């Protein structure tokens, strides 16, 4: 039996604390930025961007040393943001292979991907490396990608890439040759081992690969065999794949408290763009978005926006979030923003040949949101009758577009009752216990036809006496004006009123 062909890709992200904080802040990409960690006044630089490195910043610098430079932006390290960005990067790697392993350390993101057998999907290894790097670049992170038949060789190559090189593919069997010119530090040696190799005059991986195995083990111990195999590109590795859940969320922390919603939505726009990009890569759309604002004082303010159909229209999401936050503003200054979205299937509505054209769901959501901001929450939607016979007993449900064919009109039904809210009080003259004249809106209508009465009010399962009766009345004035209405008589209040008019 032959051994399966192995091929591994390594995704290596340097300065993860800095890249995680700057990916959603494009206005800071051209400025020198450093990330500080620790408790004041013992804060130290743990990560920095390229422009800060060119100005002379280094890791381990104190805050006092940083303040000696001008126009430098100091950010506080955010472990939550780093963890979230790491999940996003693992999600990107999972798009190319289900077998991925997280080998990250403090401040570095390292991911091993088993890409054996993916040539038919993504092409040659160099083309695959370019696609992986482009996919990671789309989420705002710069990474180095290396591909080799040995996973440890891929990791060591990624550590040693410099001079702007971000891609490297090692042909099978040339692992030792590719590692020969790299410094010893790429082998993940300890401080004591590094000092020993320096004393021996060994500076490169190729020099370690040329050492005799027995003599090296006799001087450094059993770990020397691992170092020798790493230098020769032959150290075996059992991949331990992990399962990465697909969670659409983004988080950003603000430098100072914010009160302006327009400025807040400027940052939310970049976060929504990332959510839409990630959802679209899985052939999904955003079904709902929950925005959680961390407020000054320790409180939070959360709002959820649910459009009628899932969509990836960023402008629509921004408009809906803006209207919702205007209607329900936070009660304190904003310190951080967290967005979480639920994925949904993209909707496609097949219209009938003779069906009326439906309104665009996006425009309808905006219109309903604007009306809600005016009339209040819970006052916009469809009126649905309750299972009761109480007067005016109904509730509101969210408006929904149905694609079903409209019911055929009933030829025998020609009248439509338009309810009056509130009902209009009137004076009624009786004859033999039945209405004979109605005084309505300064006019007197003589009853021409009368239908009823019937009891109205209460629940159908309640056997108590109902205190309301209703009539359908057709009345005429002396000049021929017609009144077709529904008349109501309250037994308890001894009051007459008109509850509706027939069109």
C-alpha cells in the first residue's frame, strides 16, 4: 500500500493585535499605529503596523518612549477583537479545505490547511496560494501563504518570508533546499538552543541540516532530533482538524465616547460590508442584524432589524438601522459596537403572468420604518380580527407580502363596511322598540329598511348576557340623501351610536 500524497498550506499573519484593530478603520491605514498592553504606567508595545516600524518603533517600548514620537496613534489591545478575527480567518481557510488546524500563538495567527486533492477545484498550488491570500485580504487582513508537502516546512517558510514576499510554493522533495538559507530562529528553538548554535557559529537552517545526528543528540538531547528533522523538511505531523462554526459577527471599539448617530453609522457601514462579504461567500444573504451598543456607564443598548426578505443591500441595511436607532436612541455615549447577523437564503419571487406587480421589499421596509418612527412601535401592520365578538377586538401583525393568487370576488357581495373609530354618537327615535328616525351629522334620516337586531359583544364561549345590540339601517332624508350604516345600542350606558358606514 502506498502512502497518500500530502500537501499543506500555511496561513501566517503577523502583528495580529494591530491588524485586528485596524481592519475596520481604513482612515488609520496610512498613519503610524502601535498597540499597547499592560496596566498603566507599565504599558508596552505588543504590536505595530508597517509605518510605525519604519519610524523606529519596536516591540517592548514603553508608553513614555512612544510619547516622544509625534503623530503616532496608540491603541489598546483587545483580546475579544483578536479572537473574533481569528475565527474569521479560520472561516476563510475552511472555504478551501475542511481539514484545518489552528497553530496560533500570542500575537501571531498560524493555520495549517490540508489542501491535498484540491487541484481540480482551485488549480495548481501557486494559484491556490493566490486565492487563499486574496480571500484573506478581502476581510482586511494581510497574510503570508506558503505551500509544501510538509506542514512544518510550510510554517518555517512563512516565518522566514521577508522583503515583501507573501507567497511561496516549495516543489515536492526540495524542502531542505528551500529552508537552507533561513535563520535558525524559524525552527522555533529555545533561547538556550539559540545561544548554543550561536556559540558554534551556526546561523542558518542549512548548517543544522548538515550536522551529524548522533553527535547533535549527544550534545543537545533528544530534542535535537526534532530540530534536525525540521531543518531537513522531514519532521512528521499528525494534523488535528478543528470544526469552525459559521458565525456572522463584527466588533469595533471606539477611541472616545460617541454621541452622533451619523458618525456611528460611518463605522457600521464598514462592518456591514464585511458581514455581507462573508455571507455572500457562502451563498447566503443577511436575514436579520442585531446591533449591540456598549454604553458609557456599563449599560448596553441592543436593537434587531428584520426586513421582509433576506438581502445583501448595504444601503438598505444602513437606512433601516438608522431609522431604528433614531426611533430608539441610546441613553448614553457609545463606547463599542457589536454586530451579529443571521444568514438566510436569497429570496426569489416568481410572479404570475396576470398577477399585480408587488412592491420592492427593500423600499417597502424603508417606508414602513419611516411610518413606524412617526406613529410608534406596534401601530403599523395588518389588522387581524381576534376570535371573539367584542366590539373592535383585533390585533396588529407585521405586514407580509403574499404571492398567492387573490381570491375571486363574490358577485353577491357589493357592500363594504367602513368602521368608524371612534364610533359617532347619535340620537335615535323609536317606534315599537325599533329605530324609526336617526339624527346623524345635523341631518334627520327616516328609516326605510331595518335589519336586526342581533346581540354583539363578549366572547362566543362566554354565556353571560351581552350588553350590546346592533342593526343595519337604510335611511333617507326628505331630499333623497341616503344613509346606509350599522347602528349600535348599548344597554348598560343606554347610548346609541353609529359604528360603521357602508360604501
